[in-house]
C-alpha cells in the first residue's frame, strides 16, 4: 500500500493528481462506504454520500495540511456528509430525527439491498434507539473494528469518553435484544 | 513444582490442569456478546468496481456547470463599491445607540440554535471543557446536597450498579 504522505503529495500535484485520486478511491471506497451505509442505511443514499465525500476530498486536498491523518480527515468528511443528508431528509419530510429513524427502518424491510433476517432487523431497531454519537462509536468499534485512538481522531473526542459511549451502547443494544426476544 | 493437593482426598481427571488453560483461552476467544456481527446489508453487483468512474463523471459534470465571470469583473467592482457606500450611508443614518447586544438575542433563538446544530455533547465532553477544579458545588446547585439526597438519586436512577464503577480495557 502506498504511504499516506506520498499519496497526499501526489494528490496535491497537478500531474500526479488523477492517478493518485484513483489510488485513493480504490484504497478507501469500501471502508468509507460501509461507514456511511451504517449511518444512512440504504444503498442509494450511501452511494450519493460516498461520491460527495470523494469529490470534497478532491476539491479540498490542496488545503490539507496533514495536521490529522488523511484517513481520519476523510472519515470525518464522510460522517459529516452522512449526518447532513439525514438532517436534510428529515427537513424535506418535515419530521423529527426519531420519526425519520422509524421511516428508515420501515424502508429497510422493502430494501432489495437488505438481506437481513428478523435478528438483523431487530439489531437495526436497537441501534435506532441510541443517541447519534453512541451509534457512531458503536459502529466504528464493533463493526468497523477501528481502534479507540483512531475513532478519537475522527470524532475529536477523548478516548475515555469513547469507551464510556461504547460501553453504554453495547449494554443498551444487548438489553434491547434480550427484552424484545 | 509445589503440589497443592497434598492434604486432601480430592482428585482431578488426568491431564485436567494441562487442558485447563487451553480451554479457558478458547472460551475467552469466543464471542462475548450476543450482538450479531452480520448486519444484512448488501451492495449491487460490481458496485465498487464502477465507483471511481461515477465519481469522475460527477466531478466533470460539476466542472462544466461553472460559468466564467471574468468578462464582467470590472462592473462588479463598480457595483460593489456603490452598494458599499450606500450601505454605510444607510447604517450611519440609523440610530447608532441601537447596537445589538448578546442580551438582545431571545433565549428561544439560542435554544433553537442548540436544537438545530446537534451539539450532542456527552457529560464526558462537557467535563473536558468546563474547568471543574475551579467550580464549587454551590455554583451549580441552589439547594445544599446531603447524603440522603445522593443515595435517593442513585437508588432511583441507577439501573445497573456496575456502571458506577466502570473499568475498561482497550
């Protein structure tokens, strides 16, 4: 795999830019896609957000100073884009975030790109009960298997706070799954 | 090795202690939660193969939408300066004493801001920015706190006692 610093330099150079961008997309497309999909739940929205994320990265890479790591910067953009999409969806439908979550879960049952059974649907319902931040932390730790230090850099939150969020999220999901069994 | 069983009549199956560590490690490696690992999400066939092309197309489409403004640039400067002069004149004519202060912002506006801008801070995050060392408990509480009140609160609000004494491993 190409070193991150070299990749950033190549992205900032007009001659190497397009090739480096292809490498960037290839390296991160799956990770970022799943990160986004877990927030927006359906494939079409995830596809939109993923494309917008890479376009933002492409347009703003010149200003990237390397204060954070490239991947955490991209994760941050992806997270913001995904949450912004949810907010604008809620606005369009004129509903609150709770109602939006309910609708998203309802749509999941008919989604051709969701093959989950009753247990997996229940898992999504359990996750929908979590506050936004806890859900993010849970997804990133449990499914994406990121380290606390990495999540800390992406979400700009202390490791201690993340551990507490994760712990609470696991407890709540377990309790939900047990209760509704 | 010291024999810990020289004074009692109990016996263990042969090779029990040799297998014990192995069995324990195996159990520890097993999943420690019932939360499923598979979420059931799938993607269309060959989606990831085509994504780079899709992004380039979108980028290209955005580029072609840009209309050059340079031709009219000098008029913009002129128009902007006239507008600026007019604005300054207008502002000066208004009552200068009516400066907006923080107190003028209705509380509801501030509440709306917090509502709309997802400042989802956890207690841990708040604790990080509030200088707790300099705070006295009296600064935030109007009533004095006594032990009974604390015990009552914990009694009514703690579902899981373990949460009060959390210890984590990475």
